C-alpha cells in the first residue's frame, strides 16, 4: 500500500522501516488512513479494534514501534530515532570533552 499523497515525512518513515524501527504493517495502516479508508475498513482488514487502529497510527506517525497484539501502555518521551540521535549527540560531546548544555540536548 502506498499513499496517494506523498509528503517528505513519508520518506523518513520508509527509512525507519528499512532500519527495522517500524514495520510494513504500521506503514500500511497509516497509508490506508491517509488514503481515506475509514477506521471500520482498516479494522476489517487487520481484525483489530478501533482504538487499536488509532493507537497504531499514532505510534507510527511518532516513529514508535507497534505490533498487532501489543499490550497497552504509556507513550515513551522519546521515540527510538530520537533516542538514537540524543545518544549520538552525547557521544559527540563526550568525544570533544565538552559538556552538553540543556539547550543543545533538547535541540
């Protein structure tokens, strides 16, 4: 499934799928909704509840993993790509023996 409308963020999501951070099912769910399919239509394809459809789309759009049958729970503050970027920034600052300021950490 591909979205009828392409925006730059979709390329980023595809990249995260290729890195194993998102699944093809996650992208399919998101693209179906972007293409105008109703929650009911999506539910029928994947045999999941309306709330699960919403949660899967939300987690996908924010680069958080989701799998069918995943138990509920709160959203983490950082997605995995954000966490990887944060660790990279901390490592770069440590390599330079510079302290990392709060403003740089949250940028």
